[in-house]
C-alpha cells in the first residue's frame, strides 16, 4: 500500500505542475545497462565464481537491461521531475524491477518555494559538497532529499546569496534509507543552509534525521578562485555512503579546460578512526583498528566534437587490512550521433580485490534527450 501511495503522490504532483505552469518540458530516455547512467547493473556483467573451498570455477553472468525515462518541467513558478526506472534482470529466471521517483516544487514568490516528493535527486545539493570524480554528492550534502519541503533564496546583491531549506520526511513517504533507526512510523526533520559568494566561494551545512538516533550532519566549503579549477571539502558526522563512519572527512578537486577539451577530477573520503554508529545510535568499532578510506579519479578528453573519451577508477579499503581492498576501473567513451538520435556510450569496467580480478562488464547505453522550449 505504501508503494502505491508514494507512486500516486509523485504522479499527482508532477502532472498538476505540468498542466498549470509548464513552459519548458525536457524528456530523456536511457536504454541499455550502465550502473552509473541507469542506477542498475551493467548490461553484460561477468562475476568470478569460486567453490566452497575457494577454488576458481569460472564466471557467471547476470545481464541487466534497463530503461530510465525522465521528464523535467520548468518555468518561473515551478520545478519538477519524474523518473521511472525499469530493470530486467536475468538471474536463472527473469526478474522485473520497477520504481518511480520524483518531486514537484512551486515558487509562489520569486525567492521562496514549496514542494514535496520521494526524491529530489541532486537538484538541491550544496555547491561545496560536489564530488567531481564520482559526479555525486554525499547524502548529507543535499539541502533537500525527500518529503514535504520549504526552500528559500535570499539575494545579497554583490555579496552573493543565501539558500536554505527545511523538510519533513514521514518514514512511509521518504525514499528507502537503510540507516533510518525507528521501526515504527515516525517523522524525520531535515534542515540546511548555504552561503555563496558570486560563484567563487561557498559555505554550508545540512542537518538530517534531527532528534533521532540516526541523526547526521555535514559541513562543506568550496572555492572556484581560479578559472576552471574547484576545490571542495567537508566534515560529515554519521557518514553512510561508501562506508560507515562516525566522523568522516571529504575533499574533492578538479580542473577542466574547455579550450583544450580536457578535464581531471579527484575525490578522497576517509573516516577519522575505526568507529561508526549503529541504527540505534550506539557506537560500534571495526576490528583491528582499521580506518575506512575511499578515493576516486576521473579523466575526460573530448577527442572530436561528437566523441569524448573517459576513464575513471575508484578504490575502497580499510587501512591496515590488506584483505579489504575493492577497486574498479572504467575505460570508455561516448559518441553523439545527432541531436535527435541521441548519444551512444559504452566501455569496459574491471573490478579487483586483494585476490586479483573479480569481475568485468561491458556497459552500453543509448541516451536520447528531447527538449521543448
């Protein structure tokens, strides 16, 4: 029943905004299988399999064919999005997974908005929380995540602007969030604020799950003092994205030169010690005093006007534990067929651990975007 309620609310909010205020409608469809593009697995995926004694016996494959359909509606008074994800997974038998996420935001005044949804994606993230290599932001770096919300902008003229948000997220409304600590129906309060000076400097914070054992917060700062270069850093309490840590440090830096068609980005996230918080709010510790660490690197080069090469890699490990290493390397490219025919993207992804190669895959997607201006 909750499933149907969430889907109905998303559709209702979206279509109301379309009929009332629509000025620009963008439609995007992504077909294929690429976990970075579609949020599911890669279309051709091979995982190393061992017997109960640890002896290698071959590779198994569980192909995933996905379709992501997204509609964005914008005007001076509204900002809304609805996205459906359909994943067909072949694991002995065919398994179909389907979900709908979205939000609707209405701006009755120039500087204030009211909205609701089961996912705001990264649309309302802090500028200083962006991870360039991962093209993502921590959950605690998002002013709005889900729920009923108020969003405001306070312009300060030449001194920049302040953005702020407050949201109420009933457990039976919000997105699936594994660290939510209360089993019975509950309400979660979230708040955030960010100051930005003319696109050069930003400083902000986000508080989430206020007054619950799952309480967490993030404080972030970012700068773009030099043209093409950015540097972001942050402190996160109760970090739970790539690993679990009671307190974590995040930094991301990058440089992009559009004249030379070159970009390079690097991320680094580390726990302060070996402690993390359980769902109850109690402090737990990893064994052997290991410290979690995640880092990533991405390089882009635009070879031709319609052909871009990309390589990225990441590694997640626990310092002092040689058996914990997991890393991934991707090499590929994207080719723009035409404005109407869309873009093809594909490559090869390799997964490694301390035991060597553990799997490989061939992600391929076809992305088509149609805009009605």
